[in-house]
C-alpha cells in the first residue's frame, strides 16, 4: 500500500509528557501538511512543508509544538509538556505541488489522549 | 480570513431520498472548493472538487457546483444509500494563498436509514 501512513495510531499520555508522531507521505509527494481535528469539528491546519522547508505555521501551533521533515520525506510532529487541551486527532496529508494536481491524500491519523 | 460554513447536522434521511448539504465560503481571490468524506473508522477521502466558478464536481452520484455569485458549493445527491452514511466536510484552498492548505467547515453527519 502506497498511501499516507501515520504512527502511532493511538497515544495516551499524562499531562506534562512529551509525545512525537510520525507521518510517511506518498513517496513522490513534495508537500506535506499537518492538521488537528477535535471531536465534532473539521480539521484545522497546523503547518506545511514543501520538501524539507517548513513554509507556513498556523497561530494554533504554540511554542510547545515543533515539526520537522529533515530529508523531505517523512515528518515528525512533537508536542512538549502536553496539556489536556492537546487531546485531538492529528492528521497528516501529502500532495504534489502542481497547480492542476494538488489533491491532498490523508493518513488515518494519530489519536492523542492527554490524561 | 478565509472560512467555510456548513449546515449543521445530523441529517437523517431514508434510503433513496434527495440529499442537499449546504456550504458557503468566504475567501479572497479565487479558491478551489472541495468536499471530503469520512466514513466510520476511516480517514478523510476526497469526494469531489471544483477549481473555478461554474465548475461542477461529481463523483459516486454526488454533485456540487461552484457558485461565485452566492459563494456556495452545496453538495447534492439524487438518491442516497445506507452506504453514504458518513461525515461530509466542505473545504477550500488557494485564493490569496498558494500553499494548498485546506480550510474545512465543521462537518455534517449524514445518517441514511433503510
């Protein structure tokens, strides 16, 4: 299967702990996006990479959040000193950067629960 | 900033009924518009899209027309099936931004009863 994969699928942690999620995009896709989805809401944009460059970050992304895509392939999203309000589904998506072919393909998400 | 507003759910229909889910948007420039679907236990999937005014996107019997004059992109299906039960998200990208990031509505849950 060559779709977008995310690991882990579920993460339960205690408040104050650090967590890291991984996203593996579709191999030929140069754009990678992170979104956060809380219950009953649509996904909200967090950040975006084109190749290894992080080109945009949402104001939702506090200083406790950091994302990397070191070789322009997989990406990691780290949350430091987690808070209960960080509990959400974290979605990754990838796409090409072509004006006529930029459909985003989503991974299954990582569900974070902060106790 | 750019935003998307969808009709609130849940929407409950009987099989073979006509479906409309309203979606309106606010955006600068000329955004692309999308409908994504999330089936129970699955990830988001693109259902259809339209990239310019008056374009009609269609897939699996669903249709939506990009109406710039009313800033709308309503989703319709003539005859729903139980298997269409899912959460539907309207979204936009582009306009004044070229990053491709998606801005989603809050989602509308559709339940189709046999």
